[in-house]
C-alpha cells in the first residue's frame, strides 16, 4: 500500500505540533505549580511576620503600661516628699520667726542697759573731773604737769633698766657667740692652709755685663726713654753691678716692663722700634699668663661657668698686692674659708664661695675706674649677668651701707680672717703710725673723753672717760659710737676692739 507523501508530511507535521503543544502545556503546568508554591511561601512568611508584629505590639503595650505605672508611682512619691519638705520648711520658718522675735526683745533690753551704762559713765566722768580738780588744788599741780613729771621719772627708770637688760643680754650673747665664732674660725683655718706671698714693689733684671747698662740707656737716653714711655714705669740704672731695677705702682705695667727688658737683654737689638715691638709682645704674653692664672684659680676653688673676661680679670690680681698680701691668693684663701664657714652655718656654699672668690675683683680695675673696689667689682659682675646674690655680697662685703645679706657677712668674715692671720699682711711704718694716730684722734673727738690709747698694733682702743661727766649708760653708748665712726672713716685689716673705761675713785686721808 502506497502512502501519499503529502499525507505523510501532514502527519509528521501534526505529530511535531502536538509534541510541541504537549511540551508547552507541561512547561506551563510546571510554571504554574512553581508560582503557586512561591505564593504559598509568601503567604506563610506574611502570616509569620504578622504574628511577630502582633507579639511586639503586645509586648510594647505591656512595657508601656509598666513604665506608666512606675512613672505615676515616682510622681506620687515626689509629691509626698515635696509636701514633707514644705512642712519642714514651714516649721523652720516658724522657728526663725520666733528666734527673731526673741533677738529683738534682747536688743531692746541691751539698748536699755547701754543707755543706763552711758548715764553711769557720764556720772563717773563728772566725778573724775571733780576729783582731778580737788587733786590739783591739793597737789598744786595741773594734770599736764603731773603727767610730764611722771613720764620723766618713768623714762629715767626705763632707760636705766633697759640699759641694764641690754648689757646683760649683750654679755650673754657675746659669750656664746664668741665661743661659737672661735670654733667655726678655728675649724675653717684648720681645713685650709696656704703659703703667704709677699709684695714686691720693684723688679730686678740681671744683666750679662756692665756694658748692657749703656746699651739700655742708649744714645742721649733714647732707649731708656722709649722703654719708660712705652711701659709707664721707671727704669732705675744705678751702681748695683749687672742689675737694673724696674719700679712702678701698677704691678701689671711693672711686669710688662720686666719681661720687655729681659727680652731686650737676650735679643741684644736695643732700639726704640724693637722696644715697642717687644712691649706689645710682652703685653700679649701677660694676657695669656693672667688668663691661665685665672683659670687655675677657678679650678682650685672649684668654680665653673664664669665669663672668660671675668676669669682674665681675676688673673690680673696675680700681680696685685694689698698690705703686702697677694690679692689672687687672698681671694682663693677667702673662698675656701667662706665655704667652710657657710657649711657650719647652713648657708648656700656655692653662692658664698663664688662671692668670696670674686670679692676683690674690683681691685684689678681700680687703676682704671674710680670708686671703692667693692662697688666697682659689683658693677663689673652685674654687667656679665652673675647671680644677683653673688653681686650683692661682693658689693656689701665691707659693710659701708650695712650688712644686707648673710652671704655678705660670711664673705666679710672670711676676708677678715684671711687678712688678719699672722704673716698674711704687713704695712709700712709710716702707714702704721698714721693709722694709729687716726684711731686715737677719732676717740678724743668725743665729749667727756680724757685719754685714748691704741694698743696691740691698732687692734684695740682703750678710751678713758671722765666719770663725773659720763655715766655707765653713756659709756656703753660711746663704745658703739666710736666703733661706728671707725668703720665709717677708716680702712683697716681684721677688727678693732673698743673698750671705754669709766673709773671712779674715792680718796680719804687719815690724819
């Protein structure tokens, strides 16, 4: 049987179409089923969320109710507390009102009492006035005259009693302070000992032969004039064999001249131009020497941080002398003694040591600057920003304006110890005699002084007064006045003891 191709084709096409329709239907069914499943899940989730929301709302309502209940309870408690406080305040106000009323009653009573007291006082004043009038009639003295007489008698009694008390106190204090002072000074001197360097007012230069003297003098004296003009010294060429002498008041100039002459003698070329060259060279060498001397002194007293100009100025004191004592060595010694005293007294040792070391720095400039060396030194130190306490102690260490600090007092004590110890200083016979005469003249200037004697090389003054003109109180006052005038008008090493003696003699003759 033959199948028609067209029918076959149609059959195949129908079969394919039906297959496609069946596949599409299945796919559609599956998609619908899937959508139903998704919608069902959404409905479940929505239902779950609604349940949770209702639960949250229920819980929030419950908590809100609890919070409202607590708030209402707290409000009731606060109202109760406020009402209680208002009751207390009302009670206190009532009590205050009662107290004020009581105080007002007391004030009225006090006012009445004061009024009665004033009346009594006025009555007493009238009675006193009547009594004064009666007493004036009986004593034949007015009230002012009686008061003046009484005050005069009281002043005399008080003056005598005060003088006696002062004398007793001074004797007691002096006895204790002397013992302590001697102990401190002895310990300070024992802890430091130094050699004494004596002053040389002239310097000698050895010559190889007598011919060198003529060469130093030069033709018509031009060489010696050139030396003296360039250095400011006197060059003494006398009969002393093979020696020339350099003399000058300024030790720095004298040392420069000595070095120059020594260099000229060694060099052999002596002429004005060469002299000026060697003078300048000697001056530079001396600058180095003074700087080194200042640095060594600072190292010896354990002081650091000073300005280089101050160190160099201190080194210049190596060639300066005071009463025969080398000033730089004196400053070193004073610094050690002052530090020792400061350690005993509990004073700042560093400040005292620096002030004691620098206390005579003004003497290095007294040839250039006018004024007391203490003030010159203080001004120099203040320019280089030295510690104010150190500057004040240096300026006050001679006590011209009184002791302004314990530092200055300690420095002055150490200065006196260093200058007064045996062998430290000396002075010429002429200066010694003038100082003794000046001491006696100061004492004899006072009224009532009969005689005055300077003893123990000027370290003690004994003043004999007239007993009929000077009493014991005035004698004590005179001792202080003489001491004060000596301090104001004289310069002296160490200390001077003033003793005023009032002697009364009773003489009778048996016949």
